[in-house]
């Protein structure tokens, strides 16, 4: 249709593809390139570094030797005082050996993993139950529930940030560290649950009911039929939904900033990276290396998911 | 109702109950609570004083609110048109199988799945006034601009950077939606049109476009719904572009905090959003 038969058409086609792919990948190439460059090389428009610099990665992954910080002699004297409790000594020593410039990337990554994997798991369980119910069982009020799910699915987080924050404040959760973390966890479940239900609902509808019926004829209860027939058949979709929910949690910034900004030890990657960017420790190669490392798990998940997704690619298309 | 049906209904409710509880408590209730809050002067620590419709009066007499509406409108216009056109172009280009299509597909889907927080830094670097490739290209190489400029630093040009960013990030999903419809158009229709004497362009307007009408409307509506509330993509790339969500965020959590005013802004925005969603459910939904 695009006249690919003649030489001119072929060349035009190849150029168009090349432009498209470059447009899509240029920012990624820029991140990778800058993360590997030495500072003197940043202004060089070429994407290929003059020499490879892995310092930023080493630093983020904690592979560099911890710099020995000299404890001043006066302080050392205090530390040698036998009257001081061991605890206090440690606290004082920590003050002098702590490296403020360090960006504890591993900790942030662990936080992100806990939040997004945890929320995605809960979300998957609830959405399997909910999606089966509204797609397979018949009861009054089903249509209303279906439409409500679709509605809440499209209400963005921005409209909920003030009331959710105030609710958390009213019940006293927002003022403590664990309370805030718990709130954020619940919010991630809520943000991913509708998309999971939507995708799974569409999928369950495509599984022939006769299969379940056969299992029930053989003496399975409905519950057993779900576990033994429907779920195994849906494995690829379950994986896709899980990955999808995981990505949503991994990428989330708004609520993390509302609830966790004041608790640096619980920062997730998006929040930590943004804080790093606006702080005095922002150096391009460090930021870019952190970006690459934040990106990597998602790219891997995506490549895994796209293998599962061959069939119903647009199922998740309405959510982002 | 037979006992069997009743058992099925009970089972159905049991399965969906946790979902209803969670969504009700954390989405539907907050939306209503938000309306309630919009009539109060709300402090960050949770204390409230009733002020009637004062928040709405304050909001509607605030010129910043109108400029946020204008910015949002431009943002929506730019992103909806851009994403739909690019998505359509991509779908037409990649419709027929060719060698390496899988790889090309993976490459163009990448922006869509990548975390916003990572890719914004790449974009910021590209537009950096000192080291950025964009300035290098337009100033040093092509000579189109007389001097290097900070495109993201200036809110007027930053808006268009943000629009371009959104197109880059979300054209892939438009592409997937359009492609799935495009491949279902039968060859016969094209052959019939060819016999009628239509060239490639004529066939596009007489066969492809009418067939795609519905899916294009879907794409436009979905972009409107998602982009009206888009926060991260704008705030993290260029916090100086004040679309409505960012305006609300600033009211609620930074500077002179006025959560009641933010609630009022959200209420109005929910009203507009509900119209879009109503359209979507009525006209497009497959459920």
C-alpha cells in the first residue's frame, strides 16, 4: 500500500523506520551515553563516550571502597574515654565517618521493589476474584459494578490526593512513618486493582465455559474449577497483569511524594531520584546511571511481558 | 430465582466484595469527601473551618486558574492531535510484515513502558542549554537559532517540550489500538476501491479512514481522559508548566497551602472528566 515494490519506495520505507526508531530510542541512548561519560565529555554531542567511565555505576551499586574518613584527634580522645557507653561511642563515630554525599541506591531500589511487588500481588489476587465474579457469575447489580470499576479506573490520582491525604490525617496514619507507608501501599493496590480487573475480565470471558462445566461435572466445586481450570489457562494473562501492576507501582511519583517525602529512609526510586536531581549532589553521570538502573527492571519485565502478550496486545491499552 | 442461581449470586458477591470495599473506601468515598472539603478552609494538619462557597469564589477570581486552564487546553490539543497522528502514521507504516518488525515494535514500545522519572532526565539533558544536542543541532549545525536557549527553563517553550514528550511516550499505545483495527480491514475492500480507480491516497480516504473512524475516536477520548489528569510527565520534566493538576498540587502541598482551594479545583475537574468518561462508557465501552 505504501508502494514498497520499487526501489524508491523501499528506501523511503527504510528511512521512515530509521527515523521512527531513532526518535523512540534517542533519549535512552542519551541516558546511557551520559551515564558512561567523564565530565569533560558532557558537552560533546556525540553519543559515544571518548573513554568509558563506570564510576557512577560503581558508586550507586556500592562497589567503591568506602572512603576512610579521618576522625579528628580530639574526637578520638573522647572515644577512648572508658566512661562513655559503647552506644554513644558508635553514635559519635558514625557522625564523623558518615558520608553525606552517598546516595543509598540499593535501599531505594529495595523500597521500590517492596511497594510495587507487594501491591501488585495483592492487586492480582483481588482482581482475579473480582474479575471472575463480574465476568462469569450472574447476579443483580453486576452491570453497576462493572461500570463503576471502569469509572474509578479513569479517575486520576490527582483528583484523589487531597481527600486521601486528609483521610489519612483524620485517622492519624499520615503522621507516622509506618502509617504513611501503609497508606501508600493501600493506594498502590487501589491504583492497580481496576486495571487488573479490566484486563482479566476481558480475558476470562474468552475462556469457554464448557471447560469449567466439564470440571464441575467431574465433581469439582466452582471454587475448585476456578483454581484447577480457569487459573492455569490464564497464566500468561496473570503474568501480564502482574507485570503491568508492578510497572504502575514502580513508576509512581505523586503519592510517594505526598506521603513519604519527609521519610527519606522509605523513599522509592522515583522520589529519591527527583530529590537527588534538585539537591546539590546532582551530577549528570550519577543521575543518568541511577536512571539506567531504574529503567533496567522495567525493560526486562517488558520484554518478558511482550512474549506473553502476543495474543491480546491492546487489553491493557486503556490504562497507563 | 432457583437455589442454584441464588448460590451463584452469593458466590459472585463474595468474590467481588473485597474489591468493592477497597474501591469504595479509597476512590468513591474520597471523591465525595473531596466535595465536602471544597466548602472548608483545610489545613495540612487536618483542621477545617466551614467557609461555604468561598473557595469557589476565590478560585474563579484567580487569574492563575484561568491561565492553568489555558495551558491545559493547549496541552490537551497538542498531545491529542500529535499522539493520534503519529500513532496513525506508525500503524500505517508498520502494518505489513517485514524483516525485523518484532525488533522495531519493541523499540517503539519502550518509551511507553519506561519509568517517567528515568526518561525525563534524558530529555532534560537533550534540551540542556550548554550540553544538549537540541541546541547543538539548531544553533551550531543548522544555524536556525541565533543563540542557545533554555527551552525547558522558559514556561512558554517548555509547554511544547512537554507536549512533544507526551507524544513520544504515548504514541505507541495509540499505534497499538489503531493497528489492531487496521489489520482487520479486508483486502477485498482495497481491491474493490482499486478497481473503482482510486490510487493509494484515494484508497486511504475512502477505505482506511472510514474504517478507522471509531478507533480514532476512542484514541482521542482516551487521550483526553488520561491527559486531563496527567501529573508526573509534566511536573517531573518541567515543573514550571502549570497545567491544572500541577496547579492543584502546588495549592495543596507547596508554598501557601490551601487544601480547600485544591479540593474545589479537583471538584470542577472531576465534573469535566465525568463528561468524558460518560461519553466513553456510553459510546465505546466493550464491557
